[in-house]
C-alpha cells in the first residue's frame, strides 16, 4: 500500500520559513519523481516544485528563489524548504509521487497559513 505522509505545515508570519516533509512508503522511492503541489481556496491545484529521480528540479515562477525542493532517498523523504513566505503562499500543500510507468500518488495534504 502506497502512503505519502506530509508534515511541517502550520501558521507562520509573512517573511518566515517552514520546511515541509513527505515520507513515502510502499514505493521504490529512488525511481519516482516527487513533487509538491498546492491548492488555495477557490483555486485549482498548482505545481509548486518537483524533483526527478536524478535530482533535477523545477519550480513555479511564483516561488523561484524562495522555495527549495530536495530528496533523501535513504529516508524515502522529499522536502520543501519555504523561505520569505507571503500571504499568497497560503494553501494546502500536497506531496505527489510519479513512477516511470506514470502511476501517480497523492498525500493527504498539509495546511500552510501565512498571516500576521
């Protein structure tokens, strides 16, 4: 059974930082592309950042230079370091895994709220 379990969300003031973690089980983590998406109220889910099995990264324009995705294959975990957070970063953040076969899995989401 595949599980993606996110953690690290919460309430932070503008300009603050958070680090999200996503622990995966039930998959051969090292061969999966991993990503973070987010969905704000009333908006569509959007890609925030992703990282290939080889470590190449891709970011949404809105988070470039502020967010950083990384992975630890030994721990089956992907991270999202979020710096200089803005109120518009408020959303539910979802972990995503995609196999070479195009099988896709989602975590349950973790809330990030940026507010003073």
